[in-house]
């Protein structure tokens, strides 16, 4: 027997299951063979407190204390070229990123070329140990007597006095159903007889490059072009470069589009002295947004035992500690630690 079924084993689902498991019997169901297989396993893994919409920033700030054991220093560098001053200044203000000299920027990233005219740097951006966070949340579920099931794709959902979730020949029943299915959240809602809210799976591609000109990149910050049209991030002695694409696709095991990747690498190349000579590997993930690009957290306004935990976009790991706590508080009837205006902005009732 279980009280709550959570569908989706990415960071949204596993964190929600962990928070709920201290007050209810929880079963987490993931269709893939491992947790964090799709978007969560392909994350840029950065904690930048000021990144996102106001509701996202509120969740980031509320998550900061929990995040500390999972963080390591990285830093954030914003770059602008001639003619980009207005966008540069807007980005720097939004991200609370103080301006520095171009020479100081080259002290962080020595391969920046002469086209760079503006730079801003924020030291308080951090890498997140995403796998450890997922596994720790899963351990909490199990320690509290819950189940974590992988390799169990949902084939049908019916509702009588309880929810019946069918995974092939296996069926699970519960009083409450939490939809944390990421790119598939609208499909799960439709399967459950709940109106979809317009979740948009947007593809984000990534290429892994050798360290440019043999530089030791491990201490470099993540660095962005204005308007987030590309970014680059050190990773295990290599450099990850993304075109920061947001192409609407069907929910799927995503892959990088060669032309989109090439265009993004060209935008990156316009800021550095070292040409891209080889791509070691590439991949893509799906960042799933609600129509207003804000998370959807809480009870469906029409079917109250159906809980939305969706629309994390690119902010899933940043927001997960606070978002999952909020979800558990709302479901279990506890006073939330998030302010009322933020809760209202996250509610499914806004659609």
C-alpha cells in the first residue's frame, strides 16, 4: 500500500518524493532504467542564485542553505562586444553581476579575443554535484519506507476512489498522484483525465570540446554571451559549449541538431582566440517550461488529488530543495516557508 505515487524520477520527482516521504508512504515511478536519465542527467549543473524569473529566484534563495554540501566554486562571467551595451547592462543588472575590466576578464579566461568590450563577473556561482543530490533524495525515500522504482513506464492511469497507475502488468494505487514527469507532464495529465497546461519541451544542446590550446580550464568560470545566445563551462578538464538553443520538440530522448550546434559554436568562437577544431561528443536535453516560464507546483484546481510538479525549465536543481519542500507542505497541510505571492505565482490555478 502507498499513500502517494510520484511519476518521474528526475530531480523534481525524486526531491518531491523525499520531502513527502516524511509524512506519507510514497512510491516513486520512473520509466527509464535509472533516475535522472533525461533533463536532470544532462543539466549544466550550475547554482546561480539570481538566475531566473522572480519566483525562480525566490526558490533559489530558499534552496541555498540545503545546497551547500553539493556546491563547489565556479564563478560566472558575462561578456559583451561592441553594439551589445544595452543587452549587456540589462543582463548584468538582472544577474546582479558587477562590471569588471576586460583585462580582469582575461585573467579569468585567457583566450578572450579583442572583440570583447564589456565584462561582468559574479563569484557566487557554483557547480552542483547533481548525481549526489539525486541519490541522496532517493536514499531519503527508501529510509522513510518508500519505494523507488525504475524501468517502469506508465502505460495507463485510471481513477475511482483512488488513483490506479498501470506499468505494464503491474498496478499501483494511491490517494494522491504527483505529476513530475518533466517533458511528459502534459501526457501524464491527459492519461489521468486532467487538462494539460501547455508544457513546452525545449531542446538544449551541448558539445564537449578539448581544452582550448591545452589550457588548464578547471578554474575558469562559466562564461556567457549577452542575451544567453551561448555559454561555455569547464567540465573535467574539457570545455562544454552550448548554443543555448530552445527549439520546441515532442517529448523524446533528445539529441543535438548538427546545424544548431554549429551555429552556437560559431557564436562562441567569435569571442575567443582559439578556434574550435574538434567536437569530442555532443548531446541534448529537454528543458520543459510552462507558458509563463515559471514552475507549476500544487494541486490541480479541478482534480485536487492530482498534484503538479512541472515546468522546472533549466532551474530544476537550483530550485529543487525549496520547491520540493513547498510541494510537500501544500500536499500534507503544513504551513509553507515560501511567501504567499510566490506560492500564488507557482499555482496551477493560474492557467
